[in-house]
C-alpha cells in the first residue's frame, strides 16, 4: 500500500528521533575522531547514526533510494530518494558545542516530500511536509516579517570560507548592513531562520546532504531558499542531483522578504 506524504513525514520524524537517541549517547563523552581527506572530522556517532537510520528506512520504505554523507548512494534509480546528513556540524559536535543537527529530506524525483532538521542536544526540531506547512516541535511556524536588512540578523559559518570562495566583499556588505551578525552556522543557522529567529543564513559551499531539507522547509515556512547564483532546484526532473553531490552547491536561506537584497549583496 502506498504511503501518503504525512505518513512519509512520520517516518522521517521517527528516523530523526532514532538519530537523536544515538547521537546523545556520544555527545560530550570520550570518542575517537577521524579526519577525512577533505580535512573534515567524522566519528563513530556520525557513522553509527547513518547506519541506524538506513536500516530503519530499509524496513519502513523498501525500494527507496538513499543518499548519505557517510555511506554514499544506494538505489540511485529509485523514484523516491532519502537524503541524510547524520551529524551536520561535526566540528561543533566533537568540541561539545550543541549547535549541530541531523538533516533528513525525502524527494520524489525533483519534488520534495518532507524535510526535518533536528537539533539533538536541544531536543528540538523544525520540519515540513509538501503542501502541509512547517512546524517547530509540533506547532505551526513561519519565517520572520522583517523587511529591512538594517533590522535583520545574518548568520553564517566561517568567514574564512566566504573569502576563500570569492564571496568576501559581498558577504562583508551583507553582514555590515545587518543589525546583527553571528556565526551560528551549519544546520542551526537554517533552523533559526526557518523558525523566525533570524533572517538570513549563507553558505558559500555545501554538499547535497547539507541542504536537502531546505527548499521545502523554507517554502512551507514562508521564506525562500536558493543557491547564491539564484538556482532553486537541487534535483532535476529525472530525479538526479543538479550538481555534484559533494560540495557542488552554495546556499542562502532567508525570510523571503530579504532574499533579493541578500543575493544582490552576495553577488556584488
């Protein structure tokens, strides 16, 4: 029997809860840290969490594909594709900082079905289902109504990467024009914008699993999401990613009202 979107959202939420339970077994404890070739860390928490979620999906949604940060692509020709980043913000996680999360999205070809951003250390989550709205811990949620950059809060990860990727001048213009700038990056920044507590979050380079939940989440929350060059689709009509899944994308999420101005700054 085919599952409807709300049932699929339920599976996504349960997967995120399983992820949270596993991650919190390791958070602020002693564990080993490996460093990948790209100089990013990975831990037993990242790997075991993705394994747990993949096994859960194999039982709940057999035949669906999976794209994950730690274990790659499974069943790429499947009509439905789960996308998971088990710990987005591992650099925070390994230092005992709570600003990390689990990202889950489901796509049917190029159409997003549901999205979840869960912040395990804070036991909170924001999620969305296509056509059914966005929610913060079960309550309907909307992006903010701030209309002026000089009243906005702008967020990012490291400024170093902005400069390394050629966005130094544009990002300086954006953050200097804002009322408040903070480096509350990774998924936590998007969580804040989607829940109306900040207005702009920018990433100069990201992988597919870093941003897969956001096109749907921001649409349903009344905001806007795109790459810095203005593209809004992460998958094509054939169900294939529109860019290399590893660091093939950039990202900017806003409350919608400031999107054009933010893009103008970043592309200055």
